[in-house]
C-alpha cells in the first residue's frame, strides 16, 4: 500500500484540482488516510498490523466515514483556533491551500461551493478518499478485501505477481513483508503520490521570479 501520507493524499488530490466545487480537499486527504488509521487502531487490539475492516467497502462507510468527518472537523477547529495566535499555523494553512488548489481561481471556486455545501461535500470527500485508498492498495497489493467478511480473495492477480525474491521484516507486522513485483509497484505509486502531492508547491516556486536584489 502506498504511504498513508503523503502518497495516498497525492493520488486523491487530482479530484479536488479537477472539480474544486465538488470535493473538500482536506476531507479528501483525511479520507485517503482513514483505512490505515482504522486498521492501525484495530492492530493495537490484535497485536499486529495488517489490512482488515478499514480496507472494506462497509468499513469505508461505517468506520472511515464517521471517523474521517470527525478528524476533518477537529483539524479545522484546531487550525481556526490557533491561526490568529500562531504565525506558523497561518503559513501552514497557506501552504496547504496551495497544495489543495494550485490556482487562485480553483481556490475561489472551492470556497464558493463549500460555504454552501460543506457538510455534504465533506462527507462525500471523506468516503471517496477512503475508496481511493482501497483502489490503490488493491493495485499495489493484489488482495481483494472490499467485500470482507462475505468474500475475500488474497490472490487476484496472476501467479508471477506474487513472486517473492526475499522477505523484509517490518516491526508490528505478524509476517515479514514479501519483496517482489508488487512491492515494485508499491514503490512506484508511493513516489507518484508524493510527487503529485508536492507538485503545486514546486510549480509555485518555478513561477516565482528570482529576486533582483540577489543577482550579483
């Protein structure tokens, strides 16, 4: 699975860039992390980490949805309270705004839409973000848990996909992680997601003219 942050967020954010009136970027990003958050909490009780109910469709509705909405509300409440008091928080908010909406017109469109429909679009965005997490994990992992516990298939792809070149022990995981073709896809998606997440900042830096007083 790509990293819960920033890769899963980067793989989901293009939806907010393309349709800023229909997706709450913060809720989308929180939702994209929720399957790992939910199963991380379950992992504490099970004694080891791994995909479970947080990576199912019913889990995205019953667990990831409400939990993601609460975390989205909490993040907004905390930053709204701290922003007038801490300049660092204001800088973080401006940075996150550029990550969520690369252009000023997109940001204005998003604000206009979310003022009227914040609750509805936040709920949709959390769920879509969680489902995007399931989609990318399915591509990179090769196990199908979406309908668990009714149906489960741990080997969806052809046999070569599960070739194991070696094993990598990972803390808190019950079994060593297999190193093979699917892990190469994991690396590729993790890198792609990170690049997409930070792309607006890199673009903004390229578009900023070099200060004349620094030219000697």
